[in-house]
C-alpha cells in the first residue's frame, strides 16, 4: 500500500492537516492512530481558544485559527459547540500586570479587541468572582472555547469524505529511511510506502522522531484536569491566570472544566491522577469562585503537554530529513492553533511554502539562536 | 404515609419512631427520622422527584447512590441524591428541573 | 495529614465483613469503609433464608447474618466508617468521602481488600425513564429497609434468583405481583425459589420481555411481548399489563471502578458477570497489595462471597504479621471447592479457568430419590430437584433421617423408617421446598412452610397447586408457629388424592423511547446512529455523545453501550476497549475537600 502523505497521530493536529490537504486536492493521505481519534492530549484538554498571547507570531496564528473556528460548522460540517464567550486573564502579580499592559498594546496593534479591567470592574461585571488580591484583568470577547472531540471528528469525517484513509488502533513502530529520505512506515497493520511523513504524534512526538533517527527537543509532561456536575449555563468565558496558576470554563453542557500546572511533574507519559491536585484546586478555586463550594467534582483525568523548549510549537520540515514534517511541541495549546497549523502544513506540503501564515520562525532552527519564552502558559 | 409496610411476617411490626416534618415543593410532609429523602417522598405517594433537561419526569432508580436519577434541590443546593441523603426536620426539598442553579 | 492503616477493607457486605474478621482475628488493625447507611451491604435487605451449611449461616435470614458478622467484627476491634465512599484510589493517596459530615479523609494502607460488590444492570425499552421503573435492589431496599412500598401492582423483569426473591418479598410486604417475564426459555434462578412464587399464582412468562412502559408522568402499565430465539420481540404478540411499578432484575455487574483505579488488570469475562479484576486463588489481584472478594470478583452467592472474604483476609493477615495461616487458608479453599462443585457454579468455574484458577466439579448425588415412603404415615416430601450447595435438612433432622449423600451439592434422600414427621426440616429449608403429607381414611393432611400472616385454625381456604391454580377447598387443620425462624408450618386438610398436588392456599378474602444513558438522556437509536457514523469505540462514543460522562460515572450505561457496539460491529465485547474508570467514584463537593483539610482523625 502506498500513500503520498502518511500522518502519524489522530488528534486535532493530524486530522486538521489531513483535512486541509484534502481541501488542496491532495487525497493520497492516511492518518495512523495507535488508539482512537482524539485519544491523546486533544481529547483530554480544556478546549479553550485564545488569541491573547505574549508574542506577535502566536497572536497571528491564533487569530487565523479563530477565523476557521467561526465557520467550522458551515465549512467542515460539524457543530463543535463553539462559543466566543471571551477569555478573562486574571493577574495576581505586579510584574505580570505590567507585562499584560504591554501585551494588550501589541495585541491591539494586531487588530485584536482587548479590554483592561480593574478589580472593581471585574467584580461589578462578574459578581460571582471574588477579586481579593487581583491586580488587573484583561478580556478579549472574541476568544472562546469549543468541544475538541467533535472538532477532531469533524475534521476526520470531512477528510474521509474527500477520500483520505484513517487507520485507528494502528501503531506505527518504525520509519524506513534510505539515503537520508523516508520511504515508508512500519505499522501494526503492515508496511506502507510513502513520499512524506508528518509527525503529529503529540505526546509521542519524540519517540516518532527517534524512529527516523532524529532527536527532537520535546518532552511530555502530565497535566491533570477535572470536570464538575453540570449547573445551568451562566459562565460563558474562560477564566485563566498564569500568576494564579489555573484555568476554568463552563462547557455549554453546564459542567465546569478546570486545571492547573504542576512544576514538580517529571517528563514521561502518565495517565494517572493525584488527589493532591483536587485538594490544591479546591482551596484555590473556591476562594476565587465561592459558588463552587456546593458543586461536586465528577471526573478527573490527565493528559500530556508536549513541551518545546520555548513553549511554542515546532512546525515545518526537518533540517535532517527532507521529507519529514513536524507539527509538534504544542505545549498545551495545540487545539486552539490547529486550524491555522493544519492549513500551513498542508500548504507547505502541496506548494512547498505557506501562503496564509508565516510559520518559518517556528522551525527547529530557532533553538540554535537562543530561546524566547512564551509566558502566557498555565 | 399510605405506602408504609406497617406489619410484616418476617420483619415484624414497624417500630414506633420519631416523626419529623419536612417541606416538599411547599407542601408540609411527614417522615420517619430514619428515612432518606427518597423513602420519605415515596411513602408520601410522591414518585416524581424532578424533571430532566428535556422535561421527562424522573424518579429514583437504584436507591444506593449509584445512578443519578433522583437528584433534588435541598435547601437551595442542587444535585443532591435523594436516595442516600437522610431527611432532616425542617429540610426544604424541591424537584430539580434540568441542571441545578448556581448559588452565590 | 494522611492517615495510615495496616489494612483497609472497602465494602461492609458479606465479603468485606468476613475479610475484616479474618484480618482482625490475627491482631491486625482494620478499617472498613462503606457507603451504605448501615453495615452488611445487601444483607440488611435480604429477608429470606440463605442456602449453604451451618458454618456459613444456612437457614439464617440475610439481615440477621449481617448483624451477626458486624457484631463479630466490632468485637474484634474492627473500625467502621459508614456513609463514606472511597471516592478514589489515586496515584498518591486513597480518598474517603464522608457524606454525613461532607468532608474527605486521605489515607494510605499497606493492604487493601476491595469488596465493592456489584450494581444492577439496566435495560432499555420504550419510556423506561418513567418514575415507577425501578431496580430490583432498589425496591428491596425501600420495602425491607425503609418499609415503604413504591407501588401496588408489580411487573418483574427477569427470573434469576434476584427477580424471584424480590417477587416473593413483595408478596410478603403485601403487594401484588402480576407477572415475572424472562427472555430466555428457562428460569435462571433456583427452581425452589420459582416454585415459591408459582404456587402463589404469580405467572412466570418464559420467552417474554418488556417492550414499553405506559404512562405520562409515572408508570400506569407495561407492554410485554414474546421474543424469538435471538431475544427480539415478536410483532403482534404484545400484551398490556395494568401495573404501577416495573421492577428490573436483569442481572448484576461487578463494581470494578476502585479495583481499576488501584491498577488491577481488568478483563471481560461474561461468565463472571462482565468486567472483573484478574486474581489468583488467594484472591490477590495483579497489584501485590490489593485483594478482592465477593461479587466484585465474580457474581455469585453470599456464601461464596464470605468464603472469599476469609481467604483474602487470612492472606493479608499472613503478609502483615508473618504468621503462618496456611491451615486457615486451605480450610477455606476446601469450603469454596465444595460450594463450587455443583451445576449452578458451572459458569463461575468456566470463567475462573480463563485465567488459570481451576475448580473441580461433580462428585455428588444427582439421582433423585424414587421411594415416596409408606402411605398413611406422616412424613416429609422433599421437592429439591437441583444440585444446590445446601444441607440444613440433613443437619437439622433430630433423628438423622435425611442425608445429602456426603457432598453438600447432593440431592437429599429420606430414610422413611427414621422420619417421624416432626417438621423441623420444613422450617429450616431455605428453599421452602419440604412439605409434610399423610393420607388418612377420609382426607389427607398437607403441611406447608408458610411465611405470611397466619390464618385461623378451622378456617376454610382455597387450595392451590404448584402453579397457583385453585384445585379445591380445604381447611386449616393445625398451625405450628416458629417465632424465631419465622417459617411456620400450616397443616391443611385436603380432599383425598390431592396430597400430591396442594402446595399452597389462599384465604377467601384475599384474591417511547429507549434510554440507555439516564444521566444524559441518550437513547439507543442515538447510539446506533453514531456507531453507523463510524464511532465504534466506547471512548469515541463517550466523547461524541457524552455517554457515561454524567454523574453516575457510566455504571448504568457502559455495559449496555458496549453490547450495542458489539451487536452492531460484530466485535465481541471482550475485544472492545472498556474505556477508563475515572475517579472520583462518587461526585464530591469542593466543600468536602476543604473540610478534609481541617481535622485529621477518622
């Protein structure tokens, strides 16, 4: 069996790339997923879609993605519960607040509508938030959230309709390289010849790199997340704080989804959960959102952030193997960037260059020049 | 308390127990001190504990806190499982309609 | 602060109680956690007598066994935490959620015995969401623990032991049972249980199922229909029954959530009840310090649950204390071997063999006694046709007239020379399967075991046969009360020649949509449609339809969904991925976690 493009990974990134390849007329494409679609980080994430970033390039990529999310239902054909309810960024440190003000200036220059709110304005607008200790907040009404599973299924179904094949429960266990070029992949369902391989393996990106003999600078870290029993929908935005280390949103269905980062996590794949996480979250979140006190935690799980050294994705072509492409290292924000990334990688494969988004600054070369950290990450 | 099994060939007669009063949808109802909210409601002839999001009536189902059929609002707090929550004197119980309302 | 215990037992049912006793007997500190209001698991609602032998409470009623075991455990210093759910076995700690005080506790344990039992299965039929459709266990809890009947006229779905027992208990509580429907072509439970309700006139309709509940706000009736060989309803055979309550007794599924969270390997073994943790003959799971016992390990009887509890408990005690308890352990293993020799253990034997735990079968008497005894003599008639592991008839007989042939599974024989017609065995038999007969010159005497409100001596009654059909009129000759055991003997005067027919009597004055996931209201057709669209993994369906994402955590719908996937795709359930079992196992309020921070003592 031969395909022009083999995509490794059936998460939002792999399916988005396949979809955009199909849109550009390339349908000799297959996705290989070792479990089921959205079984990795995609199906475990918070589902936020944010444009308020600290670097220009990320803001642009996110804004491009929002254009696609807005028309997802019409173009891709799946209702993904997309809602532009905004993102409320809460700052609890003076230093971060000053940075936020600078970010907003830059974001406005990029054409993003962002407000700066004082603690008084926050409590007036959102009486159910306790603003103790808050320095300032920023709010972007066009940020939002969606259902990541449905977005993945949406892209996958549309791709299938365009003749693209999807192999689930199919593990890739080797990449055949000859004379510095990939000629095929070994899977649990046999050998597939191909011209191009795309590494969209998320948490397993490093292992997939190793199969082709390439050392990739990504590491996976567990992030935990839980959901509550549903309440009536009243909380339309994502509340997030980098200095306070949390994020929370209410799904359209009513349940609250929330999480935090953990500096003590060691690299590696770990799908277990700790009670310490629930305890720390309970203490923090009931203080800021007192209405949570009588709300019940329903289900707790974990997924991996595939971290890159600067917390920004690694996109583009390998500098070692000409027909090996990457869309990895999303560092916890792959879902929200997926449409723009899918489009860009597809363009890169079909036209040899991107048309709508500049992703050249996100290749692996950048780490040789030094690291500019993206700060707006939980 | 029309549905009480007062006499029983194996368990014997119902032992007299303290009667308490609670409120359901504004009605004052009586219950035994050892009742759960569910057994108190059933003994008063009330089978409908609430309505689902789409308006279907809901009653209890498993009686041991394993399903979510019997959610009621107790003293304003939603999502309380009637079948494993003891009834209390003066408790205010309401039918839950769809999802619970947040309290702040 | 995290508290540390030597042994944690999860579940205070028969398995957990016996396990805690075995551990505590050897001086080890034990904490038992249970989410019920009272200890005993399902025992407090069991008003019937148990099968087995005296060592494991044969002929004692379930609720009395629960009390006895609980008292034994307390006397050994076992600590109990009731109304408390183990909400999760996390990577770092085990969390207990105390519902009464709305707070959590964090603990660590050197050894854990998980005896979480089972929960009821659910089936889908039209309008099954209506109030008035209840689980059989729920009805039992309500009527026997809270003394409330949720209706007057019942339809029971399922003729396994639970359906049969609940039907009988409903009759005892004063309700009407209109019918028991059973989709297969035979009664799944013990025939002696079936006979108890049949002779009271409750029809057991084989090859029948429920297709629809009738009513707007609550159940007002039920539509039943015949089924074909693949259990599909046959069009045109529908019948309506006027009932106000539909009681589902369609089986149990092991409650494996906590075992799965603890990391024990889980396998789908239908003979054992579905997904079960794999374990060795010492009841140890694939995790070194995690043991299991009871229905969680395989859906079976309370007696085997108790024995498994002892086996697990002695093994844990041996590990903790370093004592040699091999004698206690092998004694219990012998017991278990005896109990599992019979035909009713065939499924369990087959299931256990799948992971290398083998039990022998047979070695007992299967030929029923032909001799009916000398006519004219007051003597017993034992109607116990199946090889049930049970022997109180033998052990209770004061003259040694009854034996089961050495092995507890054997069919009982009566030595009519020794039988004096005293009736002790009639009162003891847990299956109410022993009768007394005597042919006299003008009429005959039939003595029957009776567990209802007693009639008056001399009262005229209608005589019923084994199927509850009226066969004539008789009179109460004599009543022997059994105030302790509560199985009385009523002696009836019956017309000559009917002594072999009469087995009960009545006193003259007596006589839309199919929802699969209840939490999220997801219907069977929605699931089938999604499968047709290509969502053929449980986790995909969960993410796509939200099935099993509701507050019940998938207990109601997981297995049903997997069977629908299996039916639609042709992939056996054992080869499907079951999906993850995420903590908490019961939703816990933030408040409770905060409160758990305040004080540390349990």
